[in-house]
């Protein structure tokens, strides 16, 4: 359930008609529902309340400052994967001490910046990175709290491009290297073994893989304890899936109930890093229908929204639900490909969709709150689009549509 519902054939974002918003703010337009975001955060809180925990919202799924600020106001921590994301958390008023820093390729400068901000934990992904963290901690005169990201070789059973916990992926440290590296951390005065970390993939629709990963992490936790190394948290990453089409992912309660049980006798906090499940269904992308054409075998609906605004369909072949913001009983459905203006054959938002469409209608792509705006680009010199956050009958512009000149403000002519 989200807060985008039809009343009398008109789609509403909470209490505001979507077509009123697109008239006022133009298209393409992202609309976020504040009530949905709050409900999702509270569902995660409820699912974990029986055990000490920290929710670290994954900033890369939607990095708009208003979303980050809302999460911070609800008490969330953050998972960041770059200095830019950490700076966004700061800019939005988030607490850097509730930030964990993930990513396979952090630069020395990023590590130094993060240590200077006193973040909660650096999730280290290689032995070489560990060395750099130690050097930078020494330079800064701090003890760096670290967790090793373990690659548990568990199949998240999701799309290959968003599966990260297999040996064939670039992520993490092998399980058999863990003990040796934790001993190295324990003997390094510049490092503190703060936690254990994993993130096996995204869009998981079953809790089986995360339970398998948790078992492996708890195994390592106990092995470390027997060696006299006590970490204070296990970070299980993100990955809970959402409904884009027919998927039936578990609720946070169901996803985590087995985890809570496994942790019940451990003196160890649970960290999680949800992104998609927090924001996907709290956002939609609205596009206006410009033209339609028929090539005999296909009917194309051409909108002003494209892969530059929302790349998931083009990049992963991801299915996202598309609806007309205005339903008319008399209109007949026909099979169409919904495409954008970008000069790439893969520029589509949906294929073979049953829609009734008139020119100038507003098409709404559901589930676009996660990996939508945050993955958008200016390809074809298309401006980054506007973003709105709705709360009840109020709407705030949380990102203005980019000005054309902003696209080239850092460019110059060569002499
Ligand atoms: C992307 C990512 C997440 C968030 O994953 P979701 O599937 O969006 O919940 C969490 N942790 C890490 C390390 C990530 O890279």
C-alpha cells in the first residue's frame, strides 16, 4: 500500500491530484510521498525493535536532501558510498556519527574526509584498502572504526546486475581471509574492529538468502570472539525487494523475524542498510505524452520522460508499472511501447503495455522513488528534472528543474 491512489479516475499523490502537480511544475517530474516514506521507515523500526539496531538508509537509492533530512528526523543513520553522499548527509543536517561508508573503491581522500567527520564505521572491502585506512587514521590521530565487508558467496537470487554477494562479484573479502585480517586490525593501534559487514544484493523477494548470510556472519562473529576479538555490530546490508510487477517480497517484519531470533542471544547490534524498500514505492515519475505512432506491428507512445530521467528499464530491462494519471471508461486499451526522446533504441520506460493513451496525457511510472532520480543524467543535454515532495495537501519543490546553463557552467572553450 502506498499513498498514490485513484479517486474518480484521477491519480492522487496523497491528497493532491497528480495532473495538478504536473500542470504546476511541468514534466518530467518526480513526486515523492512523505507519508509513504515515514510508513516505510516505521515498518523497519518495528521489525527490528526487539534487538539493538541501527537503520542506515542507503543514500544512493535516493539522495535528495529532503529525503535524507526526513530520514534523519525519523532517527535514521545512513549508508554512503562516496564523499559526495557523506557531504549530502551533512548538508541535510544528518548526524555523521550515524554513517557507515561502503564501497569497493574509496579514495584515500574520501577515507581521510570520512575519518575527519568521525563516521560510525568504514566498511572495508580489501586488504589494500585496510592499509590506507590505517595510514590515514594515523595521520589524523584517530582510531578508525572498521568492519570488513565479507563476501559470503550467497546467491541473492535476483537480477545478475544487482547481485553482489557471489565470489564472481567484485565486492567484499573472502570468508577464509576474515580471521587473518581481523587479527591484523586487532594488532593495529590505528584501527578498531567495530563490526562485520555484508550486502549480498538488491531486490530480494525471499528472506532465505539473508538468513544464509546471517548464519555465516554469526559464525565469523563467534570465531572472532574465541580469538578475543569482540565487534559491536553485524551489518547485514540492504536488499529487501519491492513490488514492481507481480513480485511478492516479504514485509520488513517477515524479512527480519528469523534474523531477530538468530541474534537473540548475541551481545551484538544489528545494522541494516535498506534503500529500495524504503523509497521505491514512495515515488513516481510523471511524463507527458508528446506523440504516438504505429509501425504496423508496434504502437509507440513517445513521452517527454526518458532513460536520462529513469534508466532502470534501459539498463537492467527492469519492469516498472506504468499507468495513465487519468482513467476514462470509454477509452480502449492497446498494447504500446512507452519510449522517450533520447537517441538510443534502448530508450524505453516500458514495453508491450496495455494502456489507453491520448496525447498530452500524463503517464506515471510507479516504484520510481529508488534508483530513479539518483541514477539520472543529462545525456542528450536533457536537464535534470524537478522533484516534488507531497505531504497531505501540501507540495514542496525539493529540487528545481535544472537551468540549461547549469549543464555547462563548468565547461570552457579551449584556447
Ligand atoms: C546499494 C546498497 C545498499 C542498498 O540496497 P537496496 O537493495 O536498495 O536496499 C545497501 N548497502 C550497500 C553496500 C549497497 O551498495
